[in-house]
């Protein structure tokens, strides 16, 4: 059983490495960097997070979400400032994990998770369309038909091979099989070598060559914070998704520390920053990769490609890699979210759609933040509507109000509307045994209610406050009787 597990991890890691190379090259080019910086970053980050991270089976590398946020820094200030930002961003990630803030990912509602997954699936598919271009125009005629045919064959192998055997990952068979067919038949199609030449040496240690002063810090800090935020967000959400797929539990704080250390190492050795990559993670998991070895193999293979195997790797048809990534996109998309659209509350549907659209057209951090805000506002609205009062006229002429619900910023208006100081008797009692005070707005609402009764020449008595409510009132300098 152990030998089977090792074999599965090795094959999964090899498959994942093929999918990592074009993505890392493309993301490096997006960021106006040498493709080797993307490959070095992928090797270092993938290997170190696999060895020391908190989620075996998850694959990290030079991710597109990180590349997008650093373009302006590279264009305006150069590569050395980018490397400094990668170092500082890594330190922020380590601090995040050391402070045990990984639990904050629990604040992300499930509809936001679905929108995140769907948005990234669409982005993965859209990114493959670039390979159907030649220069500034789209492919046409024979090159287009050949590309489409090879993509279709690749996808067919990935889908159909598991029905025959599961001994080897279908994506690996598809990539190698299509690549061999193109070579033997001499088919004129674009290959990985057409994107960039990946031959190079070992990455070398070097501190960023820039003035270490406050001006440099002023330039670097905003990008470092943004890189850390985006990287941690995508990593922790991918960790949650991996937990669901594998039905096991990862450790977000450990993953954050490992990711930060890996980014620092990448910056010191001339690599770009990175984080978890959902597409490559899905490839690894679907290929049988469950242990740390799969990620280590994927990372080490990238270095071997650069050092020794570039002539062979550069012959891999882009169509084969595009076909695999189309399958990954299809497998990543949460199709179940479409089937439940008419079964879940409207606000959850809006959250899923909003996060998906914002992820595609802006960036992941903005999308998740907007999703959390939408979910939080809806939560506040729903809880505010649940507050109600039971009024009872006592035999002595006084009146008793029994409040139920949660008193906080969104429910203060409904709370005050429950009372009628002008027409109530001189003695009014407020029973708070079923009422929870949450924030300063709740204290202010109670103070306002007392003032209204006082102006009407009447007395409001408050009973059965919880200890927490008493503490809130005491801190605010309010009396309770």
C-alpha cells in the first residue's frame, strides 16, 4: 500500500509539473519578468510549501493573482524592487501565520467560496484562449483546426482513460501521448518552446540591489501588503477546497508560515512571489497526489526542466496543455451551485454570482471582500428583522415589555419603534432576559429609550440584563436598574 501511495504521488507530481511550466512562464511574462524568474519561483515555493506547509496535496507556485498586482511595480521601478516586495510580503505572511490568524478564513461564507471557485474556473478557461492567438490575431485555417483537434483529443483521453485504467494519471498520458504523436507525425503546431526558452542554470543567492532607505520602503510596502493579502487569501481558500476534496483537515497557520518562508527564499534566489494555485492543485489531486511527495516532485521537476530537460519539454504541444487545463476548469467549476440557484435564498444566489463576476473582471481579493460584505450586510439585516417585543399590561397599571432578539447597530431603529413613551403608563419595565446587547449602538439605543421616557415624565426600569450586557453598560458609564 505504501509503495502504491509513493508511486501515485510521483506520477501526480510529474503530471502537475507539466501543467506548472506554461502557467508560470505566462504569469512571468504578464508581470514583465524573465520567464526563468517564474520557473525559479515555482520550484522554490512549490517544493518548500510541499515539505513544510500545512496542507499535503496542495500545489503552490508563481500564481497569476500575484503577477497581476506587481505589474505596476516592475514597470515603474524595476525587478529589484519586486524582489524586495517579495521578501517583505513573505515576512508579512509569516507574521500572519505566527499570530494564528488563519482561523479568519472561517469568516468566508460558503456562497463566497462557491463564487471564488467558479470565478477562478472561468479565469483558467479564459487564460487558455491566449494560446489560440498568433501575434495579435486569432489563429485561422489549418493551424486553428489542428489546434482544436489536438485539444479535443487531449480532453477525450483525460475523460475516457479512467474508464479503462487508473494505473497512471490520465492527464500525464494525454500530455505525453499527444506530444509523441505531434513529434512522430511532424504536425506543425505551437509548442512550449514557442512561448519561451526555459534553459538556464541554478538560481543564485543575491540580496536585491537597491538603496535600503525609507523611500524604498515607501515604494515597496503597499505592493508587499497587497501581495501578502492576495497570496494568503487564495492559499487559504484553496486549502479549504482541498480539505473538502480530500475529506481531511489542513492547518492554515502552518501553511501561511511555510508560504511566507518560501516567498522569502524565492526573493533571495531571484524568483517571483507565489501562492497556492487552484488549477494545478486540482490536477495533482485528480491524478492521485495526496502526500507531500507529489508537491516536492512537481517542484524538483521544474528545476530539472530548466537545467537538463528543456529541449524535450519545449517540444510539448501547447494544445495538450490547453486541453488539460480546459478539463481542470470544468472540474473546478462548482456545477452544484447552478443546480441550487432556485433552492437557496436569493441573497446567497446574489453573493455567488457577484463574487464570480468580480473575480473574473477584477481580482480575487476584491471579490472575496465584496462577498463577505454582502453576506455580512444580509446577516445584519436578517437579525435586525428578528427583534420583537411582547407587551403586557400589569394589574397595578404598569406596563411590561419583554424583548426578544439581538440589539446591535442594525436593529436599534426596530428596537426603539417597539415602545410608545407618550401613551405608556408612568411605570414601565423592560425585561431583557431574551435580549442580547452586542455593541455600542445597543447601549446608545437603551440610553435614547430612557431619555424618551424621562422627557415624558415616566420611569423605565430595566431587568434581567446578562453579565455581558452589564459590563458593556458599566464601561460606557451607564446605570442599570
